C-alpha cells in the first residue's frame, strides 16, 4: 500500500491528538512526559514536512472527504502546492521548536505541572495543520477556533501573573472579532455560489467555480482581509501581539510569531488568488499600504522596547508587513496582466514567509534561553552574556543578521527579491500606483536600515559589555536539546541564504498555479549558483560566491591577527578619565534608541521623568538620578481606549436594568409582550 501525501498529513495530525490524550495518562510522570511527548511531536512535525515537501515538489493535489461534521456538511480536506508550502513552513519550525522544548520545558519542573502545556501545544500545532488543509468553510473555522483556543491557554499557562491573564483576554477578543469577519466573508461567498438558496456552497470547490460580482467579491475580500489582519497583527490590529507573545512560554512564542501569524497570510492568499481569482488593482493597493505602514511602524515600535521578547514581537509586525508588501504587489501586477512580475512579487512574499518563520523562531528560542538562564526579560538588566552563553550568543547573532536582511543569510534574499519587484515595475496606467510603488521601495529601505539598528541594539545590549543587573544569577548555557533546536534553525537560515535557487525551484509551482507564471526559468538561468529574478542583465546575486568571499575574509583576518603573538594587544578601554569602566558607563537600551526616539517621537506616546536623589553638597552634583521612561503605542490611546470606555459606559447603562426585584422583571415581560403584539398586528 502506497501512502499519498494527504495520508501522511492525516497521520501527523492523528499522532498529535494521540500525544494530547497520552498526556493525561502520564500526568504523574512529568519528566518522562516531557521526553516522550516532545519526541513524538518532532516525529509528527517531520511527517508533515515530508507531506508538504512532497506535494510542492511534485506539484500534485490530493483531496479527501471525512465522514464527520454535520449532516450534509462533511469535512473536506485538500493538499495542494499552496497548502503544502505552508505545511512545510509550520512543520519545519515545529520540528526545531519541539527539539528545543525537550530542554526548555524541563525548566518548569518543580514549579508547576506541564501537562496542560503539552496538551495545548499539540492541539495548537494540529489546529494550524488543519487550517491549512481545510477545503470548506466549516472545517476551516472549526480548525481556526482549535488553533485560537489552544494558543489562548498557552498564553495563560502561568496564570498566576496578571499580565498573562490580561494578554490572553485581549488576544481572545481580537481573535474572535477577526473570526467573525472571516465567517461573514465565507457566508457571502457560500451564499453567492447557490444564490442564497442552500448550504452546498460552503466548500471551497464550489467557491472556485463561481464568478463573484465585483461588489460582493469586494465585501468578501474586505471582510476576510480584516479578519486575517487581526490574526496576523497588521497595524492597527496589532495591539494583542506585543502583549501575548512576551508572556507565553518561549517555545510557544516561537511558534506563535513564527508560524501562527502565517496561517493568516495563507488565508489571504487562498481567498484572493484561489477562491476569488479576479480582482481590481486597488485591492492590491490596500494590502500594499497596510504592509508598508506595518513594516515601518513595527520596526519603530520595536526599537523603543526594553523587553527582549516584546522587541521581537513588534518585529513580527514589521515582517508581516514585508510579506504583505510582496502579496500586494503581486495582486497589483495580476490585475494589470503582468504575470511574470506577479510571480516575482508572490515568490518574494512566500519566501519571506519561510525566512521569517526560521529566523524569528530562532530569535525567540534564543530569548527563551536567555530568560531560562537569567530569569530576566529586561535588556537593561542584562549584558556580557556572550561570556557565559557563547552558543546562544552565536545562534542569536545568526538570527539578528538574518532578520536585518544582511548576506549571506536568508532574510537578505527575500527582501532583495521584494526590492526587485519594486525596481522592475514598469510604468502602470495609474498615477497613484506610479507614486506609491517608488515610495514603497524607499520605505522598505528605511525599514531595513532601522531593523539593522534595532538588532545591533538587541545583541549588543544583551550579550556584549558588562552585566548590568542588580542581582547576580547563576547564569548557565542552554542545555543540548535547546542548543540543537537553535542550531538547526540557524543552519536553515544559512542554507536558504546560500542556496536560494534550489528553494525557488521547489516552490515555483505555487506562483504558476496562482498567477500563471513562474520565475525559476529566469531565476536559475545561469545555473544554481546565480539568482536572476527576471533577467541577468538587470540583476543577479550569487549566494555561494558571497558566502565564500565572506568566509575568506574572516579566515584571512584571523590568520593575520593570530600568526604573530604581538599582533593583538589588549589595553584598558578608554573610559573618559575614569580609572576603571563599570556597568554604569556603557550604553543601555534606552540610550541606544534615544536618537531614533527624538526623530520619530511623534509616533509614540512618550512620558519621561527625571528625579534627583541626594547631592554631594551642591545641587549640580547629585549622587543619584532616577530616570523613568514610558513609551506607549499611540493606537492604544487613539483607537482601543475609546472603544473600551464606550463598552464600559454601555455596560453600566445596561446594568441598570438589573434591579433584582421581581416586579420590575414582570413589567419588562409585560412591555415585551405588548410590543410584540403591536408589531404582529
């Protein structure tokens, strides 16, 4: 019996559900439970990578109908190259994080039971897999709720902390508002397939076969984009993200930021390019504008953060914006019948989807290792960790270089392809787009520069210099399972950056099916060593040559500096006349971001306070200064706070109806009956 890719995918999901059930049985054996459950999760994840990779590589499509669900509303599953690509992304990061979790989760032993963490971890991954496999609206929404509910309980894992409860509540509200919008979008499309006469239009096959009127199609697109943008953390629907990701366990943060957000990207691509198919240019312009705003503001908000995990969470907003830039450009080019440019832009967006999953998962795992060792998330209380945690520092540095879009790592490739989509754009028959596209290229360049500055800060303040903390913890390197998970992610970042042509050749079938063109023929026109997006006369890049050149420079520098014993001289650091430099004389996170804060301060709500302590006999020479800086997201005050206040006001008014007296309730009933009789008459 030969298994098909969809059979392997279903086996992976069933194995995850089995692990969740077994967690109840082995609840008393916590250490054994961690080992067996996360080992089995790595197997389930690898099975899904195999199924997804096989599907994309062969360009095949498998469909299956499960005899479960509601009467006449059975569950439909479909594994095609688009879903196979996202299954590969999710499964690959889940594989790395599950290895990492073998060591990380043991840090909770003796503090709390990890049974619930393991159960919801498995359900969370299974929910993401099912979302990508769903081929009807009912199964999609059920899977979406499984994913959302499981991630809610994972954020709430350390529920004794008020910030966890608050973040989980905010996340659940935004998730369900988005889910309602997605439900309405599916309702519009399903109703149009049958003329609003039945329920048979709930399958995606029925939607694919329908040509939607522009007005209804626009309503469905806007509803779906709003719902998926809420899950992806697109500005201004992002406020839950920097609250939920930092407080979740770090292995969960890696999955939430690395791949859960990508299920929303999958939904946007699936509905736009596969179900609706025909759309006007301004849909793409909307996606492009939201992508640019999210990219620029996301990195600016990240630069202001002192919490290492919150900084990484805001960078997810930025990178989701970069992905949306590629998708928006692909939609614009598709609407103007430019399939090759559409394929380039879509490939750039999907490539960055994979890249972001890898380097953001790596960075959150690195942040988890730091938190595991220091019990501290505030970068102001860190420093000098490279001496105590050299492996973690090296892997975190790989993530920093990758997310900063610097060669030879993977982030450079996808952002370079996005730039090529901007720069190779011809003059379009619309003056607004001819202004927006070059402006978008400039904003993307600004985003890249700010991202590099942000991760110079993140790595420098955390790992370099002296320890700034007010306590001296017993800092230790991460154990081998944690190091192994980070190492695999780091090697993947390097492999995708050095050999991008192989990856593009593998995934090119997706753009061919969705926009009718592929770039592999031109991208590999000069062989596997050279990436030429459209034509080698216009632009080309060789990952292997750049990698070998960088390695040669590093090796030669090492040889020249170490061949003679006196080549390197160690002297005291210049310290402005002080006898010995200490932790108070070095840059911290606040001082590093101050110039950026002065330039872009109007994007933030900033409150600075300086309070002087006692003096050395004269007020000009204070013994101590107390400096407090609070930076808030402007969207919280502009958008969310008024909504919350109105909600509480309405609740208080409605609450007055609750009098607690039977006479009042009888009057309510009597008035209701009279009103109904009047309207019936």
